[in-house]
């Protein structure tokens, strides 16, 4: 067989390791981006479980940086960025939702969520450097830009598919998956599904 995708780049010529790294990184990031973009398109929100996943990633990096501080150089501003989701979750654990100062709670909670999302690119950059070093070792800028462009295309496709989900899936599809139905989902015509 001479198809590189079917053989996993075993062809003797070329750059098999680099191409595997390109596809592995691009596929992994695209899967996450698609899910996030689809949810934003369909529901116009970031789901709580994504915020909790951001917390887990940040907490692991933060705790790892503290535990391994003698072996690592981590700047105080990076520790502050990684602490943001931890502060958000601590806020949620300590201060009950609602209560007497409901409007104040919402302002502080929204500000913390905004900070989590604003600092997310730096956190994701650190994760990518650790988890997908192959991406940063791609031999040309063209390969790195191609990977980033593919991820952007997938993100836009996910956002549009989520926004116009009524063209792709039905309300029943969301229900079967255990999801809430977006406002614009459609039930299939009688006799289908």
C-alpha cells in the first residue's frame, strides 16, 4: 500500500514523525474546539463541565508547579493565571449561589468566569507546549500555520453547525444524547425517526 494515511506514514521517504505530529496535534485540538464551538453556536454558552475541565487543567499545572518548584522556573504571573480557575471554583464552593446579595454574586461570578476565559489562551499554550511538543517542532512555519488554519476552519464549522443545528440534527437527537434541546432544534416530520 502506498497511501500514507492508511499506512501511518511508513513510507521510507519524507518526514513520518513530523507528519504524525502534525495530524495528531491538529486532530486533538480540533476535537476540543469543535465541541466548544458547537455548544457556543447551539446554546450560546460555555457549559459548566468545560469550566470544570479548565479548572482541572489549571489546578494540575498550578499544583505541579508548586510541587516541582525546585525543578521548574514558573513566573509569578503564570501562577496567577493558573490560580484564576481555582479562585473561581473556591468562590463557588464558599459562597452559595443566590442568597441575600444575588446581584453582587452575579457580578463577581461573571467577572471570575470572564477572567478564566481571558486567561485560557495562556493556559492552553502551556498545555500545548507540554502535551503536543511535536507541533512546535514542525520544521516549517507553513506546517504550523496549516495546522492552526485547519483548527480555525473546524471551529468556524462547529460554531455554524451549532448555530444552524436544525439543519443537521433533530430535537430527538439532543434528547437521546441526554442534552437539553437548543431553542432552534426541529422535531422530525411525522413518520421519521
